[in-house]
C-alpha cells in the first residue's frame, strides 16, 4: 500500500475549485468548512458530492444534518477559504451570509451557491461523503474561481493567490 505522505503529494497535483460547505448543529449553530473535494454526482436527480474529514470540528454537524449548502468561492475569496479551513476560530464572525430556505447559511457575493437535502452520507475512510440533493442555487457573473493546487490558492491565470 502507498504511504500516506506519498498519496497526499500525488493528490496535491490535482487542481480543483474551492468551496465552503455549511450545515447546522442540532441546536442551530452554523458550521462551515473549506472543501476542495466537491463534484457533481447526478443530473437526475440533481446531486452534488462533497467530503468532510472525520476529524474536522464541523464533522458532527454534517453527520446529523438534514440540509447543507455549498458556496463556490471567487478568486478574491482566498481569505474566506483560509478562514473556514482554520480550526478553533469563530468562522462566521464578520462574514456576510445568507440563509437558504432551510435556514442553513451560505457565503454572500461568491461565484455560486447551492442548497438542498441530505441524499445520503457514507463513510469513505477518514472522510464523510455527503451527497446533496440540490434544490436551489444561483451563479454570479464577472468573477473567476479560486483554484487549489499543490497546497496553495491560484488564479486561472496561473498566479499564486496565497500559499
């Protein structure tokens, strides 16, 4: 079997967009985490998939949540990406959010957002694989995505945004 550090290095060469996924704890507390492991899963029904590390402080909220949101971040949102990837801070303090019809926040003014119901959640090694049945969403024009590649944030033009 391949060593974990070798596998991590291999996977760091896959460029991806960056999202912030959000859910609510049973008591209503919002939780959010930066996720690069995100993709479309099905058109009929419309399903998206994202992965949350089991050891992430937000994982319990995603284990129990019935609804979630996904925000696709703009190139100039690398600060939000870093913020929601940081442990032990109040991630939503000072961040403009909007609530979807289920009351789950998404980040305002970004490239796109979607919300929906939990289709399924399964264990995938050390991650939860969360399948979202997308019910609503919108896109914004005039912005480019932030890209995660080789443990750094980049623009589409190939310029490093933030290490």
